[in-house]
């Protein structure tokens, strides 16, 4: 049966990095709700402005709107088989909505938690920089943005510091995570659907464990 691979973990845990590696190396499409919302900033509609404000404050976009977006995106051709969700679900309501979607789509949900200590998380977020051209993720402390694989990237011109990676937003995002998203760890554990990975290591070590666990389900 096809799987919905849910990558869980606090903001800064490295879900995006791992989702990108899985997509590149195993060809499983990754859907990141955060990326979809960030792309909305290019459209100047009242909805896009509201979403930007919510993100900058470190709050969550309403469940029903988020679900609509996930349903539409995962209904496309590339998600006919297994796919990865990065940053979804983030509330108990979203987890329920995802159960319904999974049964409609005839897929099974498997959750993987990337577990990272608090001090590491803060550095990962405030130090994070992303290449605007290819999306590669760097970190000022752990992986300085020196150069991308592709010559057209030119990091001097195209390096993004996410608007919500400043100290105040980071603090609020961690609070939102503790209150709203952490309870989902128990939710998936009770269902016997949660696997844990030590995320306090370099991305390749985390990836090796994650890939093994995914191959085993
Ligand atoms: P991320 O890139 O996953 O850290 O997401 C960045 C921001 O997008 C979050 O802080 C939220 O404001 C919003 N967002 C992303 N995913 C969700 C979700 N599943 N539910 C609600 N808001 C979300």
C-alpha cells in the first residue's frame, strides 16, 4: 500500500533538509505546507497578506485552509503513490483531517519524529539561510553558505534569510510547537505509528537512519 510519510519535529529539527534528501535520492515527492505558504507571498491578495502576517507572528494558518491546500496538492498526479509531508499535520484537528484524506486516497500514514534538543534548534533556525535558486539549505553555524552545486545559484545575490527565522518569531514558533504540535507525538505513538530518530547529528547520519526506517515500513 502507498504511504503518507509524515515528518515530525520542532521547527529547526531538519524536516525540510531530510524531505529534500528523500525526494532526491528515493524519488518520493515532498510536500511542505510552509513552502506553499511562503510561495503565496508573491501574490498580493488579502488572503496572502493574512497568511504572511500569521507566519511572521509564528502562529498557525487555520486548519481548514491548510487542509484544503494539502488536499489539492496531494491530489495531483505526482502524489498517486507514496509522498512525504513536511510540516503537516501540526494540530490534532489536522491529524484527524489527514486520517480521512488517507482513507480516501487509500494510503497508510507512517510518522517519523526527528528529535532535537532545544539549544540546537535555536541555532538551526536563527543561523538558517536558503539558496533562492535551488532551495539548498545552509546554516551559518553548521554549514556555511559557501557555494551550491549549480553555477547559476550565486549565493552572494540569492541567499534568503526567512522572515520568521528572527529571534522573536523563533521563540513564538517553539511555543506554538509545544502547545499545538507536540501532542501529536503521543497521538501517533498510541496508534503504534511513530518512529523516533536522534536529530542532534549531522544530516547524513540522520538520513541513514530515516531511510532504513522508511524502507522497513
Ligand atoms: P515551516 O516552514 O514548516 O516551519 O512553516 C512556516 C510557517 O508556515 C509556520 O510557522 C506556520 O505559520 C505556517 N504553516 C506551515 N505548515 C502549517 C500547518 N500544517 N498548519 C498551519 N500553519 C502552517
